C-alpha cells in the first residue's frame, strides 16, 4: 500500500493470566524478518492492528481501541482496530469472561477495577460491622436484663383448689 509492502498475519492467542472476570492477553508486535535478517519487517506510521473477537469480549486495551465495528464474517463478532507505531512493543488486552459479555459488561469491569473501590468497600464494611456490633450489644443487653428480672427457681403460685361437685 502506498508503495510499501503490507503484512498480514492471522494468529490465535491464549490468555496469559486467568482471573474471575477477565483473562489477560498480550500480543507482541514483532513482525519478524525474512531470510535470516536480510529483510526486517517494521511498523511504520499509520500502521494498525485489527483483532476479531466475540461481541462485547474486550474490556480494556493498551494502546486504546481506535475503532470498533461488527464483524461481517460472524454474527456475534466484532472487529477492533488499534493504531500502533514503532514505540509499541506489544498490545495488552483484558478479555471478559462469557458471563460479562453483555452491553454493560465493560462498564461493570471498569467499575470493579476502579482504584478507590477497595477503600470504599472497606469503609462500607467497617461501618456496617460497627452498626451490627452495636445492635448485637443492645440485643444481648436486653436479653440479660430480662433474664435478671425473673430469677430462676421462683416458686410458682399454687393453683387454686377446684371445687368438685358430687356426681348425680
């Protein structure tokens, strides 16, 4: 294209790390060479990488995705385009597990990976724990006070005598 050779390669990558909600995939941009280093392929300005995946599978990418479109070759697929240059050694992707591949899945992923989230969850957990601890103390105090009002072994009042009538 434009007087330069075009390089196309089709590969399948397996995840390097598996997590509860995502899998990480790293794609090296090393294009390789021909004839022992006689002709070295290099990324030039304006180069891009196109990735195909299931629709909604991509949670995050570095470098950022520049274009998303439906994949005409498969019904539930999409094509993701990422611009690359010589400074990019590889592309890192976070791929959502099938249960999160719905329209709001990437937003759920971003919320779950939000930096202050662990602090916020810890604060809420601490407040709830303190509240429940106070309520438990109140409940145990109430039970203890009731138990102290009625001492054990208090004799019961005798039942009043029942008058019997002679049978006729």
